[in-house]
C-alpha cells in the first residue's frame, strides 16, 4: 500500500512501521542521529532524508549538502519506528554485526511508503557507452539527437587546439564543434571544448557553436559552459536492440570484455 503523509504528527508516521521490510519507506525532516558500533558518532540537528529499503539497507542523507550519507547500514539490517516523548525515533540495527543507527526526528515534513510495483531492478539494465566511437555512430545514424537540423560533416578534425571529435552545421548554417564524453563530464571537458571553439573561430573567421555531448555533467562544468557561452547536450546510450543491429553492452558485459 502506498501512503504519503505531509507534515504528519508522530503517531501518523508510526503507521509506516507496517511497510518496513516490505516497501521502500522515506522520512524527511529535522533530525539528530547517533551511531554506535565499531566507533561512535553524533550528528546534530539538520534537515535530512532517511531511506529504508525492503532489503534492509538504510541510508540517512543531509538534504542540503554533500553526496556521502550522514549514516548508513547495509543489508542485512532491520528498521523500526517508534514514538518517544513526542519524537519519531527511527532505528536501524545490523543483523550480522553489533552496529546501530538511531535517528530522532523532531519534526517530519514528509513521510511515505512507496509501491512495490516496479521497485525491483532485475529486468532493468544499466547501459554504458563502451567508447566515444559508439557515440559517434549514434550521432551519424540519427543527427537529430544533437538537435533538429544538425548535419555532421567530419570527425577527428584538427585545429590549433587539438583534434575535435566531430564538427558539422546547424539548420541555420552555423559551424558546430562537438566534444564527446562517454561518462559524466567535468570542467576539463568544458575547457577543452572552449579551446576548440576559439581555435575554429580564429581559423574560420565566423561564428562557431560548441556543444559538449555527454550523459551528464558536473555542476562546475555546467557553470563553466554557461560562462563561455557553450552548450551541453545530454546523450545516453540507446536500449539493447533485438532487431539484429549493433547493440550497446551492459556494464557487466563491458567489464567482462563482452559486446566487442
């Protein structure tokens, strides 16, 4: 059963106990946390998000900063919710070693249990471009993945700043330089594209657009692209094809050397 509670009182949050271990459960609010096990730690009051997964995995994230979790317990772990002195207490105990995380929610802004349908990932596949050649092939076969009217004309084009991955023209006849990255792109990719664009502008004496093509970019990279007047086009690997055509490999196949 799916349940979404907005600014619930503690007793309402306690009702989600029935979903623990069966459905994903999420709590978001102002809380403190204590960890006891191989070491001890205390996290002061802050806005955090707690996630309890059906397999027992528990993760507590600071909602405003940092990628790493404040606390976490891997499976096998068991979570419970109780109310103590008007405070929601979320407890996560590991079952294989003596470790425990206790989270005290002084105020809960959102609490929910998510549906089981579609929660499992056995049938989903993570795809990864094995090389930038795969990306070039996708663009050659369907130039509109860059933008409507894009016309690629050449690959591995030399300029004073190096070798550009691909160049072409947009529907208005403007020259475009593409820098391809098969994984998350950082500031170095933005700087590299900027050098190519400046070199082609000086060489051709005309307007030149620069587009970074990647599945994702970092925040710093995005800001740098905006600063330089460059663009980012999100390009993700295509799904596996069953029509006999060349297909993308899964991450496992990539690491095992399959899919060549």
